[in-house]
C-alpha cells in the first residue's frame, strides 16, 4: 500500500477530528457545528471557502500553481442519521436519537485530510473544489439543493467524484464499476377506499382490506412478469395500515413502500403498471384505488472514462489485487446521483472492514451501515486521503482526466 507520508504523520490529528464529528452528529440541513468546523479547518490551511449552498454546505477552493482552466470536484457528505447509537466508547454520540451511523464523519475527515495536503502541494493546473454537502440521508437530497442553489454555475466543474465507506469489504480494498453502482430510490403510497361495514355482515360493504391484499400480491408480478429478467428492480411493500377494531371492516386501507431500479425506463414501466393494477384490482372489488408515486433519488451512474481513471488510481495505491473494477451494484441509493446527472464523474467504495477495528465499548450488533453498533474505521483516513490526492494529480495529468467527446 502506497500511502502519502504526511497522512501517516497526521493520523492522530485527523482521527481526533473524525471522532469529534462522530460525538456531535447533526441531522440533515442542521449541520451547523460540522460546517463551522470544516470552514475553520479549511481557513486555517489558507483555503478560501464559500458557505451557504444547500443551507449548510461548504465549498473549499484550491487553485493549482500551474496554468490551467479545468476544474474537478471532490464531494463528502456531512449529515448524520436520526437513530440511537448503542456504542458506549468515548466518542459515541452525545446527542440522543442522532448518530453517524453511515460514516459521513469519516467521509468529511478524509476530504479534510486531503485538503490539508493539497493546500501546500498545488502542482496541478486548474482548480479543485472541495464539496462538503449537507443532507444526503433520508431522501433530503442535499446534493440537489446545492445544485439548485448554483453549485455548478458558481463553480463550473469538468468532473465530480464521490466516495463511501463499505462495511464487509476489507480495509485496504476499493470497489467501483462503470455504469450504475447504486439504484434509484422512489416511494409510493396506495390508498384503497371501500365501504365499511360490520365484520359479521361483509355483504353490506366493499372490503378495502381484501382489495389491498390482492393489490399487494399483484404488484409483485410486475418484477416477475413485466420486467426484463436481466434488468434489476425491487418493489417492496413495507407498510399496510387498515382498521381499528376487530369487528369492523374499515372504509380505507393504505399500503406504502419503495421501488428501486437502475434505469428510468424500468422505473417508468413499474409506475405505469402499478397505476393499472391498483385501479383495476380495486374496481373489481367495488373499491377505488389511487397511487402517489414520489421519485426521490435517481440511479448513481458512473461515466466510463472517469471510472477507468479511478480504477487506475486505486491500483497504483493498493495494487490490482485489492481493487474490484466491476463490483456488484447495490439497490441502495445515493444523492450524489444528482451531481452525476450534471457533469461526468465516478462514485467509489472504500472497504471499512468487518468491524474488528471498533474500540472496546461498541454495541453487540454488526458494524454495518445504519446499525446502532456501527463506527467508521479510522485506518481509512490516510488511505482515503491518499486516494483523493492521487486522483487530483492523475486527473490533471494531460489526456488522463478528459472525458471522450
């Protein structure tokens, strides 16, 4: 593993910063302390900053010493999750019901680490924008908010890159793939209105519960019978609500859930078929069915040239044997997808290990994302920062960081 020496010297400093962020988690669009900390550190390294995009977003601006007009963006998310941490080590969350359960504290620390190095090693021609983004979690789409506030207009970029820690992948390994790496995330809510009646006299009403049950079963045939077998898609009904008494058939039943796909075409088909199934099934049973379909995050799709560049950079740091260049995509979602809709770029995974890095006092659960026992692996701090720096250096090398026309 070829790590840049300064990152090994700064390991304790950046670990202290990361653990401080972990102990003080802030939810979407509330990352005031975190943003203040980021801005303070960037300013201390003589990096100009811009604040306010997306509410609490921070953008650091590093201009190279060589001539050049091109620009690259590096993004880290800052927000925490509305969940209870069950770890009891010293840097556990100090805020009830809030936790850095997805490693955004580590993402922020890795990019800060790289920023410190780049502030004094500007041997490139162009500009590096350090994007510290709020509100990735929970469908809040902080990336979209930053874009709407003028991110790419105020700071034009030729490419943008993101990175996420990945539990279950060994520390010291990377994963990436050209094309889709994460799915779209979409919510649906189904309302079926019938005619309530006494449970002992069902013939006097129109039962919305039976319509809901048959609708739920029929919706599952969309993936098994309408979708191309080679095109990934998941339709999950996660909630069914109806009734308040055992002897009453209610007037209304509700179903809620999610749809995840890698292409807009498949998503369009699923939404169309859901509308058809819901209305037809409900009507056949004397009820009325309606669908509210909300598209939250689009799929995260890496562009070919930028993915190839990232793979080369990873291999140069950890060796080809520790890079999976065609990692199996996940049906999870990520709002970095909005940035990739605007400019070319690539989103990669850095292995977080299996959890044996955690200090004494961790919870009994696995070290997985969105688990109360999770903690970011501090061993990644120099590795992630080295990746960011080498990516910048390689991208600005003539003919390497240019997307094909």
